[in-house]
C-alpha cells in the first residue's frame, strides 16, 4: 500500500537519523515542495550525511 505524504512526513519526523536518510532517499513520487518540507525536520548538522546518501557517495 502506497503511503500518502502526511504518513511519510509523520514517519520521517519520528525516525532516527539513519531512518530519516533512508526515508528521504527512497521516497518516490514526492514533489520538490514535499522534499523541502521533509528537510525542515532533518537535523541541519547532519546534512552532509544526507547529501552523501543522495549522491550515492
């Protein structure tokens, strides 16, 4: 069953750092605005880890 954005966002907010990265990199069908909204709930000091995951480093 495909999750709607609100379900993804709630899961993202409550997830550990590693799970936030996994959710962000594996989410499909989100708009740019929805990805930006998820970033609001991501700890800024770990953005380098998210960038590495997104870029496949």
